[in-house]
């Protein structure tokens, strides 16, 4: 009888995914994977220095207890003062590493190492020394509680919770159950984990709200409310970045500047609602035709701009002509036409200079009778 093969490589990722789902918050479940990662990165940037500070507090606490032991202010748990000071330096080094390392897995290992080192020297006495163990243990538990409240990734939360349980079990194995009994001891341990998870959950919910608010504010600052396209601020930021990327990759890049013909007459004849409908219709067309390899913006009242990454003069002109024809069809009883100017990038030319040439081409289209596309000289 053939034994069935174990699909461990498949089972392990599935288990990890299940654990992530169990530890995730309802506030994050509506986000896409990319949005969750962006949120996680934002939280990590905010919490990394605080986590480093918490670990540094653990190092300072170890140093203070070492001084207390040296001064015989508190009963010792058997460790020489020099070893406690060395442990404090080790925890401080972990704190410094957390502040500097970029890989979250490496930071997690340092967090666990610093927490373990602090726990050993604060709450796990050498044989024959049991001075104020309950107080020391309670003092130590504040460290993982604070770290759990600040931890972002579910797997890191799970690792910290597991470390707390392992250390709690190790104390019972080495020193036996405390005088109050193991039930209260485990209740105290599990409450520490529970409070850490609750605080981490509420911190995550607050972070989601702040992240969503920030995205709304950024979107409002960079988006034209009427058309849904970029506004001038958004165009300045996005177009410059796309322009630089295209040139760095050696791709052609074209700028199209468009203007609705006789727009004031449309407002006079059909009212501002009719004018707004025309602007919205052009915005819808531009958004649908531009695609992912470019950006479109409303940069003035009835003036629009498109940056086409990878388009040469022929394809840019085809884009503008198609947009002009589609926009020129009657819609809702309003007939509107469009003029456009195109400038294809010249070697050494900035985006501002390229837009200036596209503007001049647009003026030529206006002078020639409107409802047409004019291509600026390539050389």
C-alpha cells in the first residue's frame, strides 16, 4: 500500500494564511492586498522608532535593576552585576538594530531576542535565588504587552504571544508553580496576551481610519472633483514622475493639450449644468482612453492635458483625433468640439518646455478654425 505524500510546502502557507485571517481586523478586510501592504508599511514607519524605544526601556530597566542589586536595595536573583549590564547592552543593541534594519523579519528576530534576554535576567533566577520573583515577572510582562500593542503584522503578534507562553511554561518547569497556584499564573499570562491583542486591534483600527483619511485628503488635493481627473497639483506631481521614468527607460513620450471650443457659449446657451456635463463627458472619455501608461488632468477651466508614455507622434495624433471625434458627437442635446495641440519630446527637453510647445500647437489649431489637432514640429 503506497503511502500518501505529505504536501507540507502547500499546507504551511495555507496555515499561515489562516492565522493571518484569524488575527486580521474587520477594518482591514475590505482593503485589497496592495492597500493592506501600503497600510502595513505606513504603520511600520510610525511604530518602528517606538518599538525601538520600548526595547531601549527594557535595557534601561535591566541596568537599573543591576544597580539596585549592586547597592543591595533589592534581593538579587543570582546574576552577577556585570552579566546584567552586559544583557542590558545586548537589549540596547537589539533596539538599535530594530531602528535601522529594513526587513521586518530581521526586526522581529531582534525584538524576540531582546524580549527573551530581558525576561531571562528579570524573571528567571539562577538556582537558589528567588528574590521578589512575582514582582519581577509582573514588571517584565509590561515589555511584551507594550510590544504587542505596537506590533503590526499578525505573524509578529503570534510570535510574541508564543514567546510569552513558552517563557511562562519554562518558569513552571524550572521553579514549579507559584504559591498562588498555576491557575492564576496562567490567567495572568493569558490576560497579558489578551490585553496586548486588544490594544493592537484598536491601534490598527485607528491606523486604518487615519490612513483612509490621509488618502482622501491626498485624493482631494490632487483630483478635480467635477471630472475625476487629476487637477493641476496632481498633474505637476504625476506627470513629472512619468515623464522622468519614460526618458530614463528610453521610451518616447508625448504631451497633448486640449481645449473645448467656445466653452463660454456653451455655458451661456445651456447654463452651468450643461457646461459641467460637457466637462464631465470629456473627463470620462480621457480617463477611458488614456489607460495605465499615461495620466490625464484638467489643468484649467476648459483646458486639459494628457501625457502619453511610450507614444510617438503617429500614435499620439491618432489618440487625439479619436478623442476629438468621440467628443464631437452630440450628447444630451449639446454639441461641443475640441481642439488639441501635440508635442513629442525632444532630446534634453523638460516637461515644462514640452508643454509650452504643445500649447503653441493648440493655439495654431485654434487659429486654423478649431475642431482639429495640430502637431508641433518634432525638430
